[in-house]
C-alpha cells in the first residue's frame, strides 16, 4: 500500500465538507502537502567535480591513479593493472544527497525514486524480513532503520513507487540515499586499492561492495591487494576477494556490513591486520551465513593478527571442504556466536589467538564456544587463550548422513588456556573442553587419534557438580577424572597468581561480564 496518496484538490475537498467550510482550508483528517528543498544543508565534505572512473580510464597499465580529497559519488570498474591511491579525505560513496521532499501528516516523501536492487536468495533472522531490503538512508552520516511502513523518528520506508518515506523532518540534516550497489568492481588482475574511505552500498547478500570480479559468481582476477582503507555500510558483505590467487586484505577497518565484513576468499589469501567489527546490521540469519568473516572451499588461507569484535554471528567461519588454513594471533571478543568455527574442513592450524566474551547469543551446548570444530579432521588447536566465553573448545560430530565428513579424526587440542566459571542455574551447558558426538561413538575410537593434552584451566570456585568437560558422552566435573580419558592428558588448574599474570599480559578482563544462561536446544544428543 502506498504511504502517501494523491491529494484531492481543494474544490473536491470543499464539496465533501459541511456548508461554511472556507475554500483552501484543510480537512480535519488531512493536512495539505508541503514541498521543501534542503539546498545549502548538505555539508559533509566536498563532492568531487571530476569522475574517478575517467581518471582510471585514462591511466596506462601499471600507473598509480591518485584520488583527490573529495567524495566520489560513483561506482568504478578497474579494467587494467594499477594502483588506486587515496589520500586523507578521499571517499567513494554509493549514495547521493537528496534534497527535495514533500511533507504531509508528519511524513516526508522523496521527489526522487530509488533504482531496483536485485537480490539473491538469503535467509533472515526469524521474525524479520530486513535482510531482504538493501535500501539505505543516512541522516548526518548515521544510518536510519528501514521498516515496512509507517516510519517513526530515525526510521524510513520505501513505498510502492520506490520513493523514500521518512518519519522525521529532514530539514537541517544531510540526507544521503544509497543508489548504487558497489564501490569497486574488477575486470583485471594486479590491482591495489589503498587510502580510501568507502561507504554506502546496496549490494546483494553474499557479495562484496568491493569485488575482484564483475558479478558475485564470476571467476575472480588475481593479485588484488586492498589495504589501509575504512570500509563500511554495505548491505551484503563489505569486501569479497575470491576465486583467484594472490589476494590480500591488509590493515583495513571493515565494519557495519549488513551481512558480513569479509565474504569468501581465494587460494592462499592473506587477511592480516584488520579491524572487523559490528557486522550483520541487517539481521541475516547468523545460523546460516553472517558475522565477521565467512568462507568455504578455502585453501591455504591465512587469517592473522586481526581484531574481530561485536559481530552478530561467528567472528571467523571456515566451512565446506576448506583445507590447509591458518588462523593465528587474532584478538576476538564480544561476538554473538563462536569466535572461530572450522566446519566440515581439514588440515587447519588454529593457534595463539586470544578470545573473550564470545558466544553469548547462542550459549547452548557448544554453539557459543570460543573455538569450535564441526565435523572436521586433521586439525590442531594450540597456544590459544580463552576467557569468559559461553564455552571454551568444542569438538563436534553430528550426523552428516553418510558423507565423507561423518568421520572426525586427527584432532589435537593442546597447550591452550581456558578461563571460565560454573553456572549453577545452567550446570550442563558451559564446557571448558568438550568432545561432543551424540549419534555415534566414532570420534572416541582410539584409532581415530582424537586427543587433548597439557591444557590449563582456571575457575574462581572449587569443583562441584557443574559439568566442565565431556568425552565419549560422559560429562565430568572433576579434572582428575577427565585426565583419565583421551580427551585430556596432564591438564591442570592455574593458580590465581598465574591467572592474574596471564590476563595482564594478554590485556583481557580479569573477571567475566554478567550473562543470563539459556537451556540447550538439543542439537547434539
């Protein structure tokens, strides 16, 4: 239904009113419309007067294209090897400043119409369709919340004519409306992009606002480096470099992706030195695909020395036939689901990461672990420090219906430190280390060489009845009993002095935040 109807002329209105109504007066139910223009209220940095695409087109292969310190409101295609270099103040935005609005009954309708934004099939969180809506509106640089209809303050809607409807007066504000899907697309190898701020993109789910290809499912171009940029406010993923070798994402701030910060990777890709935070703003289903970084079929990828925090979903998620990948030296905290999830994959190395306060969006039985392996094999987890997560380390085997990934073997968990506490109100959900396979005993066969050793633990209270460990469908409250299983050998508790020295060295909280415990959903038994 349209949000604002065509207005009846004054003569028609008057003919419907009681005698004595003066011509030109509004009805009690409706106020006359009022057109406003926001000219002169658009200061947010200078919009460039020249085209960045024109400069790229004029460059020779191998050139450096130096951007000016202004806002380029365009989408560019790089079709030759070159370096695209920004400087302080260089921006690419997928939005335009809209200044012409029509007010009626405390709603403001745009004179301009949005383009169509085709979307791929995606899954939203239960109870919402927001992930299906790629439209974006910003007031003074801050995003408004899209609703289906009847927007209120700090909200907007889109009517049947593709016009934006605001729930608050745009007067005195810079109003930016996203009209493009991407910032940069690739049609050549050997590209470096550095030194930009890029914002506002209505890209489809499972894609990136920056891509080393022209379309989401195309083969990618090799040897792309994206470094030292601030990238934010895309509808799908913020960046997607994939389907090619020699790809690097280095020292960027990547945030407020509607679905993901980083979507997909290429063979041997390096993701290093980035801050990846506050992604999945648009309520994509985090059990399906959302959060910080999600990739599949990854080979030889290195995710090293990044900070992942406040992502709604898993911070780092490798899925589906990924192999020979390294996840190391990352700081991972306050993500809604797992810190690291390595699923139906193999030959992973996960070490020297520091993880705290993850998993409290889904704390039930392994789903909120700091580090989780799901039906994976030949993977080593060592040297990590975990504190105050909904769970510590979970090695999970669910029924994959006779596929190659049913067999979990070659998992070695050793020399990690886990700081945790018991939850008497929820005594069976929160593990320090758990080997979980309810449908079979395959994981626990000694021939499959799944084992733990030399892990250290700290709890603020003595051992009681609460479960802290699990092996072979048996829950353990006492570390001495758990040490008698292959799930742990030579495990020990830290002293308080050791714990205090560790949190100081690693720069993590000395005590947990408060969380309400929730009951397990029953997935693994």
